[in-house]
């Protein structure tokens, strides 16, 4: 009897280990799902879950005989972008203050985790959770507005976030993903999704962030034309914009009008900051002025020091992704980032054209493509790629289409091109 029990111990232990291995993959998925959606509520929680997802996924990879890890086919521009950032830091006059961009590199683990752990059903779950948290954040913004009432550009609503730019950038991506899912994904309870989108739209307007308004509008129009390419779409959108203008509070109407006002403090500040940034690029074309040094050396390149006391003048960065990378890390780094974004957009557009029937398979590349275009357009007036919360959601939305496109996958650690059948 004792011999039989002893003989069963190794078998039972192996059975327990097998069950644990089977739970590792769904556990890693659960953690990465929370990591890419909770930036809408708390960056600290989302990054804790990201770190946990990385750890569980690595344990799963080791325990499964180290099967090849799927990685999307944009590793070259991404690695060059990261490498040129490291080189710019090494040659920076103040390398100790420039570690923040390097510290953000671990967030790019979202890319392989998304590509390896998501499928159609899990993608739908992610879109639903993003939508739900976006509605929750929007309700908080609307409640803040009802309490505060008197909002302006100097004191804006922030929701769960610490800054209105972070809030508006996140809501922009949630608005785009939810619009794309509603148009192409055929979700249940469309009326509920429509009402939620309306709440997100109201919250977006209340952020008073013009760059996000323009980008979100362009992304929505792009998705509508991708769904139904016809002049009637433009007519309906035009009429809807007219109604929105008439119903909008005066503070929003004034903010819209300020887009074209050359005397607006924000407009003046951006033009002046861009001029100084171009001087930085002209004098430091290869390696820039150094990561995180733009604000420290800004007035060495800006000819009007009296602007220090001007309202709305915040030269903490270039308010433009391309110019920011060129000014602090060099032109080559900026071009690598542009290559990376162009590769994403082209791949997702091809994936969208390849899918002709409505459903989640068409919704995923449509959302990915619109997310890239929208972030790029908003990034013409803001350094949104440097915002961790926005970056995490963007990396997820732009990596998700590769999880459904097996023929475009490559693997690491060998980095050898391999077609997955």
C-alpha cells in the first residue's frame, strides 16, 4: 500500500504542474488585458499589471519548451528608433536627466504580449472593457463640469488623470476604437454603445483640447468613409457638426473659434516653440540637444526671453512628435519613428482591405489604422507619444491587428522571418 502511494506522488505532482502550465497563458492574458485598459483609471495599477503579465508570460514561455514568440514585422524601425535614442543619451551633455525615454521602453513589451495572447474573442473583450472604462471616465468628467461649471483653458477638467492632455488623448483613442467597433464589429446592444459614445464625445468636448478635437473628428470621418464611401457621409457629418455647434456651451464655441485666431496665446506659443525647435535641429541635426533637455536649453534658441511671463507659454517640449524627436534625439531618430508609424498604418490598411465582410476581423485592422492616423494627427500639435498612459493604449490598439494576421508574423529571440501557418 505504501509503495503504491509513493509511486503515485510523482504522477500527481506532474499532473499539478500540467494544470498550472495550462493556467499560465490565460493568467498572462488577464494581466495584460488589465494593463492596457486601466491607464484610463490609474497608470500605477496598469504598469503593475504589465510587469506581472511580463513575468507570467516568461514563465509560460520557459515552461512550454520556449516556443517561438510572435513579434510583428516592424522590428527594424522600432529597434532603430530605440537605438538612436540610446545613442543620443550617451552623447548628451546631461545624460543623467535623460533616462525617462529609456525607462519607457519596457512599455513596448505590450507589442509581443498583445500579438501572442489575443484572438478574436479576447479582442472583443478588450474593446468592451476599454469602452466601459472610457464611459466611466467620461461620466466623471461630466460630473466635474456640472460641479465646477466655470471651466477655461487655465483650469481644465482632468477626470481620473493628473493632466487634461492625458485625459483627452486617452478618450480620443477610446472614442476611435469604440466607433470602429460599432461600425465594423457588430456588437450586441448597439443602442448602449451609441449612448456611451455620446458620453465620451461630450467628455472630449469638455477637455477643451483642440488638437484632440480635430484628430478625433478626422478619425471618426475616416472610419465612416471606410464603412461607407459616399458623399452622403460628408453631408450627414456636416449637418451634425452644425447642430453640435449650436448646442455647444459658449466656452466650447470660443475654443473652436480660437483655432484660427493668430493672437490666441496657445497658437502663438506653438509657433514660437516650433521656431526654436527648428533652430535646435539646425544646430544639432545628428544627435539633438539630448533627451529631456529641450526645456532646459529652450531660451538659448528662442530670441524673445520676455515670453517667459507670457500666458499659455509652456516650452516643456516641442508640442509635435516629429519635431520633439528631431530636436532632442536627432533627425535620424525622428525619421525612424516616422518609418515605424508608416509601417503600422500601411500594414493595417492592407489588413482592412483584405477583409471584406463585417465583423471583428474587419473591425480590428480598421481600428488599428484609425488609431495610428488619429494619434499622428493629434501629435502634430502635441507630444502625445511621450505620454505613458496614451502610449500604452496606442501600442495595444496598433499591435492587435497583427494577432489576427498570422502571415505577417515574425519570431523572437532569433528575429528570423517565419511564416506561421
